[in-house]
C-alpha cells in the first residue's frame, strides 16, 4: 500500500510505502532525497538518510535552514 504525504524534511509531496511482507514502512521524498525505513511492528528505525543543514551568511546575520523551518541567529 502507498500513501501520499508531505515530506517531514522539506514539505514537498512524498510517498510512504507499507511493505507487509518485509514488515517495514518506507518514507521517501524525491525532491530532497529523504529516506526513512522503520519496522512496521516496533517502529524502530532500520535505515535513514536526510540531507544536512544548509548554512548561509547574509550581511550581519547567519541563517540556518533547519529541516522544519528557519532559525535566524543575530
């Protein structure tokens, strides 16, 4: 079974696949290359990958773009 969801990393449309035969749930996003594979029974993380933080310096402040929003350090 496949479900369309919003990516927890970038917010784009992603897919969540439920593999009952393998006993795992795979969430993946083609937009940002996010991947999370969990055990369907226990919820334990089996495999994961999420792109790192992007850091930009603009004039007098540094913006750190987080996976779920933006934090600004001044």
